[in-house]
């Protein structure tokens, strides 16, 4: 992997400029969900919450949609 080309370069540049939201957005567009979540952890509660909801809403996995989303939203009665 070359972090000086393509989407990796954009993610790296966004991180170096301190634009964590932009880095998260780029990660999602590239299918790098793990990296997006890790960067969002560093960005603070608002970015983390929106990133987690984005991840949960985009998932097609029934377990994630049916269980993890409810757990994250603390909606225990519907699990």
C-alpha cells in the first residue's frame, strides 16, 4: 500500500492537517470502515457518534442491523 497515492494520500493529508472528519469521510468512501472508526475515536464524541451511526446504517449484516444498532442506541427492549 502506498500512502502517497490515491485515497490513502488524501486520508494522510487530512490527518496531517487535523481534518479528522474529512479523513473519516474518505475512509468510508473507500470502504475502510475500521480506519474510519479509529480516526473518529480521536476526533471526539460528535464525530464518533455520527461515524458509528453511519457504519451501522450502511451495514447489510443482519446482526449489526438488528443487535449492535440497538445496543449502541441503548434500545435493549427491542433486542
